[in-house]
C-alpha cells in the first residue's frame, strides 16, 4: 500500500482529516491512480477531499514514512510519501471526509501509526509543539 499525503502547518498545528466510519485522523491525500505522478495524485486527492487547489509549483518533498497501516492485518506493508505545498481556496471537507482538525503534538494518539512518525519529526524540529495548557485542538 502507498499513499501520497499533504502536510499543512498553521500556527504550530497540522491539518488532519477523519474519514467517515474511521476512528483516527489521517493526513489528507490518498492512493495513486494508474499512471499518476505524486504531483497529480496530491492535486487530485486534495481537491476531492478538501475542495482546494494545491499549487504543484510549490510542492516540496517532506519525507517518506513506512509503518503498520491502521486497521490492516499485522505485516501489511505501507508507505506514505509526504509533501508540503501552498494552496488556493477554502478548506471544506468533501466526499469521504467527515471531519478536519488542526492538531498539536498532544493529539498524536488520535492519528494513524504512519502519521505519528510525521508528528514526531515535526515535534523534534519545533514545528509541532504541544498544545499550551492541554487545550483541545482548534476545529475549522
């Protein structure tokens, strides 16, 4: 399994989404369709999930992570290729997205195992601090 994901930081929090019927949050993005590049996948997935246009010219590879995928049998291979990018439009959940939230490092236990690795990297570099005073994440 492989996913192309979008890492969007704002005010010390990272955007995350929860699909309908799921109990954890995931970074927005999704699986590549046959013949698609990472750029084409990210642009299409983010438009479908959050109704905004990712600017391909601003895409930067953030990192590639491998972890046990949430909700799949132990030993299932999973790789998540992450990018940062600017966008235009208003973030609005669509299709399978039930909820979106801006999460701090304290929310790490609410995300998938692969996303936790990204949370750890963001926290280690000071870009994803703990929520001050343990306050709940800011909802959009």
